[in-house]
């Protein structure tokens, strides 16, 4: 159907900025704001739901919530230390909450007083972070919530002309804030939109179209996630013709596509996940919870995402004072150490065409060289993994990515090779496979069944 405000482009972007985003594969999400101070509790009551939703969970109105501005001193906030932590994690980009649903701005916006400028130290958090991350070669995306519980003209739905006038004022405010962000911080790489599911926003597809145009005019090549967009019929993420809006699909929240679902490889996508079961902002309960994800679970999610052509955005919620909790530092050390020696099977990689999901792990392939990686995350009881090869493919040799040492394997038949895996291996265990195409006339591969 003809659309005025559908997808602005067809297919994958192939410009340098998007190629870099695709190559990076691994990003760190940062949720930090007023909600980080109460950390899920209010007036002595702890609410189990996500800490950044405390105003809703505890029924705290905007005026009372704004009282937290005086407590946002953040004595431990150290942008260079945050940038070092991201580098140690192995993240190639960071997405930082400039404004979350509570409407509090982590930059000194001229459009409202509800910003860091009113806090005891008045630091431009976004400006200092953009500088620190960029200095470390880490790209920055700014998270912006269209949903805004603080602004008096916010509306969930439009049911009167007064609502329409108010919400038009709100959209003008949000548009000017986004212009301000793109103008103050022109070297950010992208914008991560959220809070766009309400009827009021879905009814304003033209506004979302104009925002995408404005941001890409102010910052040529800027990357925008699919959550910003609605078309004139209220279709979100994909327009009414099914075309992806924005530059990558960002509907995978605290979940990934099934490891065998190759349909997702048709477009760029990013999954965002938390370390606790369900809190993006710092929740004091997470420090003592037994339920947050093991670092190796998160690492497996990264490998799974790459095997399906996606990025993983892993969330950290710094405490109100600007420090990180020990359970988050454990994740940094585990993932960073593994990526230090195994990053070749992640950065610059994507799906390995023709290599079906094997069950014991994932295949990735270097998008430039075509090198295939077998990444073992589950060692079978047999202590051996069987690789089902694509048609007319031969494995010439295999090396352990972490050590570079050759790895013996048995050719079982013309479509199967088998590796013995030391059960004491550190997993994920990545093998680099040098493969070649066999032509039909070539002799059958030498089978050595005794291995
Ligand atoms: C269930 O409804 C939700 C769940 C999460 C969200 C927000 C989280 O606060 C976080 O910012 C995440 C990226 N976003 C989807 C919004 C609505």
C-alpha cells in the first residue's frame, strides 16, 4: 500500500557507519538516573518490579519524584572509569540513557529545569560520558524515552481537542530536545528510542518520520533503532507493508530469537538484555539476589546473537553514587577476558551460511574473510562434537582460537567431522575452521573412523 510515513529506505544500510555498528556486535547499555538513588525502595517499602519503574510501582507523583534531584550528587561518577569499564568488558559501543520515562535529563537541556543542571554538582553527565567514551574509541548512542511522566503535556491517548493541543506541545518539546542533543553532541553515532508504544505516539507517525529525517540531517549517517517509528496507520517497527523502519530491529528485549531461526538474519537487529532478571536501573535487591544471570549465560547470548546476524546490548545499572556493583564487575571481567582471546569469532562476524544450528553451540563466520568458527557452549556427554558440513565442503584444518593450537578432528563421512573436546575445557570454546569447497569430481574425503 502507498505510505507517506513508512520505511525511509529498503534493505540493509551499507555505509561505513552502519558497517561499523554491524562489525562491533557488542554494546553496553547504561541505565542511570534519579531511579538509581532509591534503587527500588520508597518509604521503607521495597518493590520487586524494575527499579526505573518505581514512580509507577510506588505511586510517586512527578513533584515528589523531582525531590530526588537534590540527592543526585553522584560522588563516585567518574566518566573515564566508566569508559575503562566498557573497554574492559569488550564493548565496542555504549548506549546511555539521556532521558528515561521519568523525564529527568542527564544533560543541561535548555527546554526544561528538570535536568542535571539542578543537581548539587550540576555536571553535564552526557557531555562528559560522550567525551570519555569517544576518547577510548567507543561509539556512543543516546537513549531517549518519548514517554515522559514529568511533562504536563504528556498524554497516553488523545481523546479531546485539549489532549491533541497538549500532546502537540509535548511532541514539539521532545523534537526540540532531540535537536538539542544532536547539536550539542554531534559525534554520537546513534539514537535509541523507547517509550513509543502508547496510542498518542502511534497516532503521530509523521512526527516520528520527521524526527528520523532531522537527526540524519544534523548527524549524517546517524543510526536510529526501529522503536522510534510508526507509520500513518500506527504500525510500529515495521510499516504497514512489512518494511523495517529505522536502521535495525530493536524489538528483542530481554530475549533473543530462537538459535535455529535463520529468518532474523535477513535484517540488522539488536537484542537488549539485563543481568538481573528484570531491572534496567540499579535495584538494591539485585546485589543480594540469587536470580541474576551467570556471566557465561550472558556470554552465550552474545555468541547466539552473532550467530544470527545480530548485536547484543548488555545493560549495566550504576548505583545512585555512580559506582558499579560487584556482580556487574564480575560480568565485565569474565566477558572481557574471554573476548580478549576469542573476540575473532565475535567482532566482524555474523551467520555462517549453510551451517545449521548444531545444538552444542553456534557457528559464526567472519563477514570479510568467510572464516568459520565453531563455538562450543555445551560439551556433549560423549565428549565429542559432530559438525554437519554444508554440501561439498571440506575442513582443511582447525585451531583453537584462544591458543592458536591445531585441533585434531576425524572425518567420519563426506558431511561429518568430529572433534574430541576435553571436558575440562573452558567454555565457550571456539574453534577456527579453515574450510574449502570440494568440487564434485574430487576424491571422497579420507575417512579415519578410528578417531
Ligand atoms: C513492560 O513494559 C516495559 C518494560 C521495559 C521498558 C523499558 C525499560 O525501562 C528499559 O529502558 C527498556 C530498554 N525499556 C524497554 C518499558 C516498558
